[in-house]
C-alpha cells in the first residue's frame, strides 16, 4: 500500500534509519509512481546517502512531470552543490527563486554556495537581504543568523556578531515539528562556539598595533575560527591570523576520488590566496561516527586501519 509504505519510510527517516526509509519509499513509488512528494523525499534520502546518480534520476523525473516543482529544483541544486558543481547548483537556486521569490531555502542554499565564491562582506550583504524575507520559518531564521554571525566573526565585527546571536537566543534550542535535527545541531554548535569566542575576544582586547601585522591565512573547518585576528609568531616573524572557513571539511573529503564541494572550496581558497603561505586545520573532525571514515567502514567492512592509512596518504597527495 502506497500510503502505508510512505508513512513507514517517514518514520524510519525521522528515527535515522536511512536504509529502511529508502526501501519503503521505493515500495510506495511502485504503487504510486507520480507522487511528487514521495519522489522528492526519496531523492533527498539518496542524496544524504551520497547515491547521487540515482537521486538525480528521481529529481529529473519530478521535473519532467512538473518543471516548477520548487522543492525538487532546490534539492537538485543542493545535490550539485554537494558534488562541487557550483555553477549548476547556483543556476538551479536562481531558477527556484524565480519560481518562488520568497522561498527561504532557495536563498539560504544559494548563500551557502556563494560563501565559497565571495568574500565575507558580500556574504553579509546577501545574508542581510535573506533575513529581510517575510516568510522565513524558525529553522531558516536560525540558519541565516548563525551564518551571519560566522561572517561577522571572520570580519572581526563583534558588535554585529552579538546582535545576530541575540536575535536567535530564544529559539535556537527549540525543536519544532519537521525540524532537520542534524542541521539544527550544527547550528547550535556554531552558536555556542561563536558566543564563547565573542566573550573571549571581549576579555582579551586586541592591541591596535596587531591589526597592522602581515596576514597568516588559516584554512580549515570551524577550528580555524578560534585563532581569528590573534597574533602568532613563526620563524621570528609576527602575523595576524585570518580564518578561511570551509565548514565541515575533513581529510576524508580531500583524500578520496569523489568530487565534492570541499575539494572545490579548498581549491578556490588557494586560488584566492595566490600561493601565499598558509596554515591548514583539516582532519580534526574525521573521527565523527556518522560520516567519512567510520561510515565508509560500516558500509564496506574494510578494516579501519587500512581506510585511515589510505585517507592520510591521498589527503597529503591532494594538498601537496
């Protein structure tokens, strides 16, 4: 029965059992092959599971039936973003915005893509325009304001950073129906982190002379934010740290053959820096159990030691 399988798939998805959720949604589609919501939810699960080719087939099926089905346009764009195909992803986000100009999700995903291409000031201008949209839901508002606070920290604008964090302090730890729990947890982590960094920066005011030091870029995941604007000494020379955030990047992302947004963002960051010296903070979050090394081990039963050694080897070759 199509409805029963859809409901079971939804329950398994909420409970984090992606494999069973995919199985039941496929059964639902067999009985109702033109149900766009089911097709879209299945494609989303396949995208989460990195089964991009199959997910793309389902998105294309939806858009053949209804070219203006905005969720499929957005999610197809997100698939391309995950693969590091930014031009394709941005084109689809723009198409979604034409169909639904007030769709917060389309604007937010476009901002995520443009974060790789633009400097923090342009990102802030884009995020300000998204924050002014009339119909943002709570989750979208949290996404926007935490992203805005991140850019403000990178720019060293502590006053604006505090205002952005304050704007969501009463809602960020609420869990509403249909909330994307994994996304909310990431935003909560950034909120707590940025709040702590702001408090630390207030206690340790930077000296004026440190602002004129030569820049030392620090490229990496969220760990690169901690030393932002701080003075370091390398080989007797003083530098001011400048963060270049690639949120969530792992050695795993750079040390495997698949194309992804992290490789694209890493290459674009190096292009912008034009071969100047830099510090990498990549690999510290490779120990997470739900993605990367451990997830690959669970899917393939390949011994962890072998996966780790190969990841390190390929990572070093990639960044060399």
